[in-house]
C-alpha cells in the first residue's frame, strides 16, 4: 500500500469518528509527528523573547555554571 492510499483510508476513517476524546488523542499523536510544527506565541511571549534577545546582544548573560552556583547559594541561604 502506498503512502497516499494509506492517508486516504485514514482520512475516511477519521471522518466517521465522533468520539471527541479519541479524536483529541489522534490529534496529539499527529502533532508529535508533524514535520512542520508551528508554535503560536502570545504578544506577551513575543515581547519576552525580544527582551531576551536584546539582553543577549548586549552581553547581559551568564553561563549555566554561574546560574547554578547562584541558585545553590540562594537555596543554601534558606
């Protein structure tokens, strides 16, 4: 069976299903295998991403080791 034939069979079978939970599960499976997964972000998320990029360009970063050391220090103060 060719891929296109299998897709046609699946499309017809899915169209006949009315179980919302099952369809949601199938959608989740398909999303994990999608080759062109597009992430949608909110305006607030885009603003935070832009701020982070700007900080990076200005050199306002620390290494992961420095970050972990700061966290350890903070946790030990409690």
